């Protein structure tokens, strides 16, 4: 189980930092659904990882991160 939790944390890091880097380079717009989904999936994986490690403030930040990204996705569909 620990390997799964750690793998989720590493995937989350790659998704969020990777999307951010691509956004800064102008390769991936923050309005692109791939950017938003990277934040949703990455944030969700971080919630699992940080909660498992007892890092509750980080877990809460990532819950908010996911809610913000979900809001952006819903606004985009409207």
C-alpha cells in the first residue's frame, strides 16, 4: 500500500509541475482542459498522499486546489 501512496505522490508532482511548466512556456494554456485535468488528478493524488502522511494542512490545500480546478472545468462547459 505504501508503494501505491508514494507512486500517487510522484505522479501528482509530475502532473502539476509539468502542467505549470508547460503553461509558463506557452505550450499549454491554463484554459486547456488538459491543464485543468492535470490539476484535478494531481491535486487528488496529493490529497491521498499527504493525508496518508498526516500532512493535513497540505491535504486541505490540495482539496481546495481540486475544487478550484473543478470550478474552472464546470465554467468552461457552461
